[in-house]
C-alpha cells in the first residue's frame, strides 16, 4: 500500500502529522507500506531569500496578534503529540524549495523520513533558516550525505521540478496540508495517531 503525504517543511501542522503518522505506522511492522513524501509549498511565490517572520505574519494574517490564536492551538496540539515547538525563535519564513529537494535526494539513500524529521526540527525547534543552502547541507551531512552530492542536486532543473508539484497539488484541489492519500482514501489536516491507524488498517484490509 502507498501512503502519499503532501506537506510543507514550514507547516507546523505537517510536523505534527508527520510525528503522528510515524507512530501509527509502528502498529504495522509487517505490512508492505511505502510512504511517498510529495512537496507542497504554502507560499509558492516566496522570494528565494525568504521574508522576515514579523513581516510574513503581517502579510499572511495582518499581524502577529491575529496569528496568535492559531499558533496557540498548534502549540497545544504539538504538546499533546510530545513535541515542543519554539515558534518565538523563528526569525525568517523561508522559501522551502531546497528543503523539499533535500528530502527528494534523501530518497536515494532511503532516509527520507529521517531527513524530513531533521528539517522540521531545524526550523520548529532550533529556529534555523531552512531556506539557507549551508544549513541544509549541514542537515544532509548529519545524515551522511556529502556536500558535493547535495550541491549538485540543488540545480535549476531539479528546482523547477519541485516547483511543478504545486500545480499537481492544486489540480487535485489540495489547498491545505498535511494531506494524505492512504490507499483509496484521502484525509486532510494533522490527524491523530488513532485516526491514522484506523484509516491504514481499513485500507490494508480492503
């Protein structure tokens, strides 16, 4: 069975959903389940250098105070899942194209799940700029992918390929993430581990 996960690396709900899916999959150790990580960009028009966090919140929500209720809810759900987000130390909202590319590259080494986890942690826990090449190279190095391999993969052809996924998602009417295709079912939002287990079980038995 294939599980496709549409997610963005600056999406806190996607981080929570990623964590919950990993927990859910532990209940199916002997099942043949392949997880495919599909790039999605919440801000496809984001400048390559990103935008200062406060300016981004102003553009997106009208200011930090208007975003506060949503982020409080996100923090609450993250803590329920055992994740401590450090949203206040995030200084920039980055362009996520290169972070998606690093996840795609990591598939060649069968470490895409671990790579995605490290990228989420870098942004949401350590407040790092995951649009910055050197930071992504360091994350890749930590998982044994060398600098030259990463730099060669960060080419214009691959960048254009990642950006093309935006049309794929919109053609499927996916406007928010995380979004899952689990077997023959689809579900959106940071679902609980329990809900994800139920959907996986149902589709394995179908």
